[in-house]
């Protein structure tokens, strides 16, 4: 494809990217922090979408990975003096191991079991984090503070977070459009059939959980680096609820949807919650409506508008209409011609 | 440990187990027939508690307040089934789960909107105050009341499921829905009734819990966790399993709480991991 076609197809994305790249030049510090939160939670929501949207299993304890990533980075940087970049391999390995462990424990069961057990595991981890026994390491309810800055200015951090989101976005795109990604969708659509064809369903789900867990862990350690402190709420039920909201509202089963959902939820959290307290109730109503009528999320509206004339059904209709029109007009012309002659 | 103390802890454990049974029975019933894991169950429990306490004070009549509040909570879930769940039957079960999850926000925020976000202590009616002597140890009347409530509910459910025609249809529907439909029974009506019953039981559980712990807007979420753990330990889809698991949880919490107080908050997780490690489908699960 030439440059021009690329631009025609993705002009909206390119415009948004340019706006995002120029944003730190004329925005306040607070806006930058909100934007960074959106980027990081965008990655977290993408990782959740790989699990929920593409693999079709609902984890209600996904914050385990996010919190683990944040705490591993924070602990290694504060207590052992590692640099941020040196902690990332550890985050990846530990999150992958946790993913394997949870997967082996729970993925054998039907999906609803997985949901409930991950919910319980998430609460278990939260209790472990705030327990008196682990207070000297994790700081209990206060969390850990004073993580050394990894870059000098906020603007640099902003570009780092943006680059992180873009990198993860394209990696996730590559993963879900690769043959294993397609297999995941096949398993989601019909587990029994996929099993009969000869796919090892458990292995594929484990892979999805590990990939998703590692991405969430990286988002967590990024969050620790941006905020320069970690809190037990990173691992709490609230974080999991946020990520579910983002993924469902934005649109599961598309990589772009969760990012938009993350932007929506975080902007509402930051700006709306100070105006009226019960914004969560409105979110709940929207959530229920989306689940009932718009399973592809808010991005589904966009796709529907965009593809209105491109769906195969519509094409067929257009073709039939054209054929009918030509036929009818031809007949009319014949009639006229006959009268003429 | 003296035998007196042992009996006392055992009775406390049993009353705790009975509360857990009241809380989780509605969830287990709805799941076993509809295969909908109703995540809003915790919020219904909370509504039962708030509404029950409010109506008892408004009517200044204990029995009337109790009956009206639990019936209202039951009707709420029946309406949800009639208008919302029905659209999703036959599709991906994920969407039913997400729908009930969305209801949590609406119900929880509604409680905060009506009664505020602060903790509310509950005044017990006079006949629930005080203690009786059992085996030479004082025992709270409240716990006796909860024990008897549990026995009544258990007996009522047993009679309903085993001795009536409706119970027969429900039991048959749990086994094979298509066959029940083929026999000319409108199972959708049964679904709505079971949802009403599920909400009724949630409300009753919440009402019993209110006099135990007081009211707080977080009780829905924490009770949901308890309910889910119990239902998983009992085996999803098994009503009897949930009842047994509830009693086991009560015992574990009371005895672990007595010997290792700092581990009490983790006791239900410990039991869950042990049970799922030995039998991944739960105590009486058929999977």
C-alpha cells in the first residue's frame, strides 16, 4: 500500500496521534498525569481484552497482575536499588509464573469457575498485601513511596507512557491477528469444535492468560514509575472493576476499544466524580445497556457507521438494486425507442 | 478446652453457618436452574438488610417489615429476570454474568443515594436482646433466632422442592430444561418464580445479617465474595452442596477465629483452596 492509501484509511488515528504528541506543549501538569493514567490503563485494558474479548474467559482478579508488576518494580527499586529497566525482566518472569499458576489451578474448570476463583484469589492477594505479617515489606495500607524518578521531567515521562501504549497496542494487534490469536477466537466461539479439530484448548487458554498477565504486569510497573509510589488498591477489587468497565464500555474483541474505554472511564473519574457522586450509577446503567444492546461496545457504533456500505449484505443489496435499476431503466428505454421508431 | 466452651463455639459456628446458608441458598438455586451466576446477589442481600431494617422501623412491626422487605427484594430479581435475563438466554453466558455485574453498580449506588455512605448501627427489637443459658454458658438469643430461621427456611425449601408439583418441575428443569418444555410446561414462568425465590432468600439472608453486623454500603461486595466461595466449595449447581459448604465455612471461621485470630479473615480462602485442590468441582459438583 502506498502512503496515500494508508493516510486515507487511518487519517483519524494519525490526527489523534499528532494531537497526543503535541499535547504536553500546551497542557498543565495535571492533564499530563491524567493522560499518562489513560495510556497505562489503556495497556491494562488491552491486556484484559485479550483474555475477555478474544479468549472469552472473564477474570475477576486481573488486578493481581497489575499489582504484582507495580510492587515488584517498586520493591526492587526502593529496597535493592535496581534501575527501572532492570526490574522489567523480573516483572515479566514473575507475572508469567503467576499466570501459569492461576491457569493450572483454575482453567481446567468451566469458565464461571475461573471467574469466581480469580475473584477470590484477587481478594486473597489484597489481604496478603495489607496483612500485618507483610507490613515491613509492603507498607500495608500506606503503600510504598519515594520510588526514584526514571526520567527527569513529566514531559519525558509522558512520551514514554505514550510510546509504551503504542508499542503494546501494535504487539497486541500482532498477537490477535497471528494464527494462535485466531485459534483463541475459534476456541471462544466453539470450544467443543476446536477440541475436536485437535487444538489443546487448555494450552491455548494458558498462553492467553500468561500474555495478558505479563502485559498487565508491565502496565502496573509503569504505573508505579509514573506515580512514584504504589498502593494496595492497585491489587484491589476496585482496579479490576475499573478495567472491566473500560473493556466492556469501550468494546471487547477489538484492541482499540479498551483504550477508548480507558480514556472514557478515567476522564469521568477525574472530572465528573467531583461534580456528582453517583456517576458510578450512570456508568452502571450505561454498562447494562451496552451489554444488552451493544455487545461490541461504544466502538461498535463507530464501526457500524463506517462499514455501513461495506458489509457483504449491504453490497449484495446494492448489487441487486443496481441490477434491478438497470433492467428497469433498460426496459423503459426500449419502450421509448419503440415508440420513436 | 472445656466441653462447655466447645459447645459454645460449636453453636456460634452453626449460627454462622446458617447465616451463610441463608445468604448463598438463593444464588445456588438461581444458578442451578437458570445457569445464570447472579453477581448482583450481594447487592440484593444489602438491599434486603437496608430495606428490612427501614421497614421494621417504619411499620414498628417486626414480622410485617420482614415479610414486606423480602417480598420486595424477590420481586426485584423477578423483574430483572423478566425484562433483562430473558434477552440473553441461549447466548454466551458471559453476557449474563456481565449484566448482573453491571447491576451491582446501580444497586450499590442506589443504597448510598437513599441511606448515605455511613455505617448504620441497628437496634435489635427487645425480644432479640439478652442471652439464654445453654449447657451452663450464656448464648445470645439473636443467634438462636438465626438458627431457628435457618431451620425454618431449610425445611420450607425442602418441602417446596420435594413435596409440591412446582418443586417437581423445578427439579426436572435443573435436570433437563428442553424435556420440561417438550412436556408442555411453560418453564419461563418457573424461571421467573425461581428468580423471585432467589431474591426472597437473598433478602432474608440480608435481614438476618443486618442484626448481626449492622448496615454498611460495603456489605454487598463482601457478602458476594462469601457467597461465591461457598457456592464454589459446595459445587456449582448443587443446592445441597451449598448448604453443606455453608456449615463447613461457619465451622472453619469460628474455630480458626478462636485458635488463630489473625487468620480468620483468610479462613474461607483456606477452605476453598483445600477443597478445590482435592476435588476441583467442589464437594457435590457434578462436573
